[in-house]
């Protein structure tokens, strides 16, 4: 079974109502077992992967990112649209805004963040000058504009380890370093997609201002509440992208460091 496109649903994005002829499959690879929903949308084969598992049961620092990305590669996926609920460090990026991420800062600590560990794969240093696919990101931005959404083209996603929220001091540091958004999942997902030769784009949904910027204490309930308000718009955006995005672009995401399926 070959699949054209994939959606990785983050916090608040758990369903794929737009798909028909759906089937849940389990894929087991050398990194672990992954449950994926496959289906069709406008004559395209689509995979939907819930990043946090059923019932949002897996915290961000324990997600098996390598198994997830490898499973999508084994299905033949060429392009991934990922969603992410984020806090904002940038006053211009307000709650309920959408941001097409183009850079990241990595503050994770304990994650398996590469497929390349020597041995038969050799020593590989992957270029991440453009970690998020510019072609795919540009297309998502275009569709968001056409839908009249409040959207920003470009933003730096700071990936914190979690699962706790950040301190005001950390947020101040991230902002000084050029961060616009803070979340807990973009790394290593984006890096693994690049290593696997898959175009990867992230549409981030701002749910709140980060600690020290927000006047209120942060809570997961607040994130879910705002995601509920955004659910209709993110569904419209994902459908617009899935139906029309070219299956192959002029980008260099599938470059020389494409990890093999062997092992």
C-alpha cells in the first residue's frame, strides 16, 4: 500500500473526518510499533498519525518519533503536514493565530533524534539549513491566506523537553535567542523527516502567550480550550492542502542523506 501524503496530528487534532475508506493499520519496524489511520481524500491516499497516541496518552518526551517517521516512510509518504499547539514568545503572534514554522531551536535533552548511528549507515551529517520544507510551507501559507485565516509566514519554534511548561526565565532566554514559539514536539520529528527524505511542513496554532508574557498561569486545559476554537479552521486548512498540494516539489528535502529501510 503506497500513501501519497501524511498528516501528523498534535494536541487537539485527533481525528481525520475528511477521509473516506478508512482503515487502521499497525506497522512494526526496528524502532517500534505504530498505529496509523489510512484513507482517501480527493482520490489521494492519506495517512493520519496521532502524535500522542489514542486518548492523548503519550507525553511529548516519550513519543517514539523514530518509529513514527520510519512507518510513514515505509508507506511511501513523500510529504508530511504536521500540526502543533504552541505558546507564543512574539507579541505579534497572538492566540488563535497560525504560524508556518521555518526554523527551530532545540532544547530537548533525552530524545533519540537521529536514524544515523554509525554501522552500515555510516557517519552522516544532515544539512538542516532549511529544516522545514519551503515549498510545502509556502503552499500551506497560501491556502491559509485564501481561507482568510490569521497566519504568519515564518517563525522559530523552540522545542523544550517537557512535559512541564517553561519558566519565565527560560522564556526570556528563548526570546533573546530569537525564538517566536515554544512547544515540545517539533524536534526530533522535523530532523528525522529530513533524514528520511520526506518533505515536512508544520502549521503551528498559537494557544496562549508563554510564561512571563501571559498574565495567567499556564494549563493544559487552556490549550485544549483554544484548540477547540481553532478546530474548524485547522480542518479546513488541512483539507485545502491535502486536495491540491503537488505530490512532488522543487525542494531538496529528499537529498543525499535519505535513510534506508533496511536493518
